[in-house]
C-alpha cells in the first residue's frame, strides 16, 4: 500500500439508526447515521413501515384501489369472448323434424 493516499480506517465505527438501534463495525468514518437498518427495515422485519413525507404511498394505494373497483365493473375482451362462447355452447340446436307428405 502506498502511504498517505488511503483514508484512515476506524476499526470501531459506531453506526446509529433513526429507530435507536446501534452497532459497531469497521469503516472509514468514525460515526455513521442511517434512517433504516436491519432492525427496522421491512424486508428483515416483515412489518410495513412507510417513510413518506409527500403522501406518495397513500396516493399510489388510492389509485390501485380505485383501479380494482373499476376493473370489477368493466370486462375485457377475453372475458366477454369466453362468456359468449359459453352461452353459445349451452344453446341447444333444434332441428325441425321433416314432415312426411303422403301422396294419395
């Protein structure tokens, strides 16, 4: 290694999260502050925690629910075609019996 070109390495750098969880690791910074960590991240905890300042998540969820409600009332082409095919299959084809003509 060349001298004086690498940053100083701290073997006991303190990492603190916004949730209050802290741990020690090695880093080039003596202290690291994060918003999410393995103790509060939804991927690791399985709980949904939303950090949203502009209501983006709420707006997205509202759009999704509105779209689901509209899709319940509307039917796509494939759904309509399969419904028509089922109706056609259920229809009974009636064949008129031929009348016998007696010649006298």
